């Protein structure tokens, strides 16, 4: 897992990371890697679970504002900012997950947690139905393919974070003003 994480972290293109490369970097046989993870997407999913473990724990049980207890206006931009940082720091790995049909980010176990937390912050402002859709839309703002596209166009991480904060404020303000 450590060898695979390193290869994905250093890769410019996630498709360039092959199972044979991972096996070689780990000092294992290719068959061993396949027996343990079944296929490349199984390995990618396992890595994503590992890379998101600490963030998931902080969101569920950590102190505010990332953990429960902070008002939505504080917690929402912090949570989405943490997800943006995860995507920026693990872009090739996250792109590898998003680029495969079976590896859709919507099928990632962490996605359900992120969606549930974001939707929960929006219910008081937009109602359950509005919150559900808006949570998906806000999470789309930190999709790896969008982050990769914007950074390749020269948008800095600071600009991405500033835009994300404005988006969060806008979504929360619209509901507060009664505008849907």
C-alpha cells in the first residue's frame, strides 16, 4: 500500500501507474498484488479509504469546526476545504478513482459520509430535498477532475479555497434570504 501510495502521489498521470510498477516498487510479485486487491480499482479504493481515514474520523468525532458542533457557516467551508486539500495532495490517486466507471466517486464509501455531513448542514436552510441536491453540487466543486483542470489552468490552491468559501457563503445566504 505504501509503495502504491507513493507511486500515485508522484505520478503526473494516474493512468501511468500500473500494477506491475506497484508490485516492483513493493518488492512483491504482480500475482501477489492481484490476489490481495483483485484488480487496479480494488487497490485504488483501498488506498482512498486509507488516505481518507483520518479526515473521516475528524469529521465524525473531532472537535469543531471540522467535527460536529459548529454552525454550518463555519463548518461547511472547513469541511469542503479539507476535502479540497485532500484532492490537491492526492490528485493522481483521486483521479484514478474518478476515471474508472466502477470507481465512481459516488460509490466510494467516504462519499456517503461527506454527502451526509454536508446535507445535514444545509437542511435547516434549504429543507431536506434542497439540502440533498445542494450537497451533491457542493461536493462536485471539489471533484478531482475539476481540481486538476483548474490547477492545470494556473488556478492556485489559494484561489480554489477562496472560491470555495464564496460558494459556501452563497449557498447558505440564498437559503437564509428565502431565495431558492
